[in-house]
RNA sequence: GGGCCCUUGGGUUAGUUUGGUAUACUUGUGCCUUCGGGAGGCAUAGACUCCGGUUCAAAUCCGGGGGGGCCCA
C-alpha cells in the first residue's frame, strides 16, 4: 500500500493496522477509540491543557444539550449549522416542548452563562476551555479522525473588554498553535478565511491548514475573533469604570482529532506510522534477541535497560512476547514507535545496545554508559528530522500561478465512472494574486472546484502583481486547494 | 432531496448467472521445534445482516427492513 500512489486506501489501512480506532461501530462517522489511538490523542490533549493552563485559561465542562431557544439567538450561526446538527426531540415517550440541540460547538451553550458570570470589568478577561465531544451530522463520506460525526474537540472561549485585548488573545492562541505544532512536528498555514467561508457569526476566522499526501489540505483548527457579534444577542456586558455597560469582545480557538489524522498522514510511510516522540505511546521499544544458551542473560539485560530508561522518564516497552524478532520489528514499525533497541548476546559482550530509527531506518549502537543522553539525542534528532521533512513537503506542495489555466481541469467531473485517479491530475496548493472581491473569488472557486483557503494572516507573504481573475493590480496573495 | 451499488468466520475473500456438503488466505487458541528482519509442524475455534415469501430444499430467487459505501442536486 503506497502512501503517495494511493493515499485514501493507505490511510484507512494505517488506521486499521496500527489499531488506532475501530470503525465497525454501526453508526456512520462514529468510530470507537481503541487503546493505542486514544493514548496518542491523550498526549495531544495533555499538551493542549498544559498550554491553556499556562496562559491563565480555566478548564470547564458544559452540558451536551443546548435548548433550541438559545441556539437560535445568533442568526448567522444558526444558518451555518442548521443542516448539520442532531436534535433531541423526544424524552421517554414525551415530545419535548423545546427541542434540544446536541452541541456542534459550544458558543450557544456557554454564552448565556457568560452573561451571568460577567458583571464587572474585574471579571475580564474571562478565559475558559473544554475538551469534549461535539456532534455534526455529516452527510458526505466520513473518514476516521478527519470527517466524523462525533468529534473529539478542544475549544477555548474568551471575553475581553476591548477589541484590542481580544486581538491580543488571537495572537496568544497562534503562539500556542506554534508550540503545539512544533511538538507534533506538523507544518501548517495560517490563513485568514474569505468572508463567505468564515465561521458562522465570526468577525473573522484564521484557519490552520496542513497539506495531505494527495495535496489536498486538511483544516486542523481555527481561531476566531467575534467582536461583539455574539455578546449582543446573548447580552454579555460588563460594568466599566464609568458605570456604563458595554458588550464584551470575544474570541474562540478550536482544534480536534484531525490533529491525529494529520500526524498519521504527514509522517507515516509505506511501512506504517511514524510517531513524533512527544506523542508516541512508546518512544522506545526493546526487542530481546534470544538464543537458547543466553536467554536468561539477555532478558536480564533488557529489563535493566528498560528500567534505566523508564526511570529517566522515557516511555519504553519491552516486547518479551514469545515471537520471532523479525515479526516484532514489523509490528512496532506499523505502530510507529520512533526508536527500537535490539539487545542480544553480541550487544552484551560489547556493552552496547543496537538501535534502529523508525524515520530513516538508520542503525547503530549506543554505549550502555551513555544510554540516557544517547537515547535523548536520537529522539531529538528524529523529531527534528520529521519536522524538517514535513515542512519541506508542504513547501514543495505549493505552486505559484499567474493564470487559472495552470490548474489542471478535472475532465472526469460529473462522469459516473470515476476510475481516473485524481492523483494523475497533479493538483497542488496554489498561490496567486487576488483583488479580494467576492465575485472574483467565487469565479475562481467554481471554475476549478477548488477552495480559496484565504490570505496569509502573518505579514511577510505578500504579492505584487495582478488579480488572477480580473487583472486589477493587487498586493494580496491568496492560497487555494482542494480540501479533504 | 434524487439515483446507484454493496452486505459470507475477527480481517480479506470464493461460491450467487444455473437453488442441493460454503472455499482459501490471514487472524485467534493449545502443544512442540525455532529465534540478529514477517518461522515451521500438528491440533483446534470461527460466518452466509435481519424479517417474510417461493420451494422437497435458499448464501443463491422474490418482497421488505437494518447497516455500509458511491454519485448527482
């Protein structure tokens, strides 16, 4: 199964073979988190918690259900979500007077409470987050971790006295994104979404996107500035120093299990997953190389190495199953353990352990007396190399174009026989000049069945030329791609 | 919203046209021999999505439901 030649199949194969989730649960888009996948997700969650706690956010947990009456208060928001929410209309045998929405996201659950919690400027800023499941009724094809109906979701919500303070929060969120993505070794774009694609109800949205092996992009999360768009309908005000009651300015930041989908897709290869050391359930796996005469001695040596590593804080697994070494190698390669140690008679004689790196296959030895620093060094090198390789791929996926003709046309569009591989089209992430008007944007998107992801949020990625659609001079660059 | 396709042990599948003992690989379990890159032998376990119909007889034909997937708007 080849990652680049047949990405879709490869991905499903990885999820199954590495035992990340069980998709046989009989509801579309609702899969079972199995232990190995859940362990990885928990590391991601742990790092998010560390970051949020470290920036003075408080963790909360809101109810799953939202009364229809609250849900419908912000007009754009309801328009954006109306067709994809689950409803609870019945309890026992009674029809409910007020139907309940199963949260697709928690703005409308939290904000009525925020309006009770916030009374004075001393209550601001209010910064909370939660890690919960949200539900969206996907009708399109679902895919584990990427498009699901029950989403493992992180969301932070903040309220501020001024728009400027809210803007600072956006910057803080993006710093968190940077640190988190560093740990996950994932590259990303920060793109300000188009007006017609921003979060329903938002003033503006910054999308966090990464590129998949098939050059489609996957949105990993987003940061929104709401201004007072929600605080007005939900009446979230505070009393300022002058005794006035202005509306608060709000932001949100959300990410999901798509991070795991990206880790699988970005780092994996044809032999299986390759996990960044920070999220690997096991960072080192020790395989004993036994023979009849030295079994006891080798086992003892393996246990000693394991204990030494564990007490130094490494997550280490000693695979003492009664199986052949080769079979174990394959097993842990599929599961993406970044570093493998082999310990046999030869190694004991020489006072070393033999190591093999998962990311590039490189083998070597580490002397037992430098076991701890040696292990740390190699794990760091693996992370650095995963990160560098991933950023390089993302960079290579972008193609700057001057004319819409440079985007290959999908001749199979609308045909019932879809055997022609999309890969053969060589679709890319495109960057180009855009005047910024909605008309040109729609024209561009419709012509190629491609989505404008937005314009660079951070400075330093400008353009100097003409709008690719209407030819007007522009300094704005836009990015477009097909999305997962 | 409209249309199409699929459903056989845990996984992958043969068999369905032409109704009659359900195939193979893999996985699981047990024992033995092995063990520096997917070991081998023997034994053992495990399935026709459900409900109804036709029939002496249904995985197979017919009707309906569940579940899964795709395409079009």
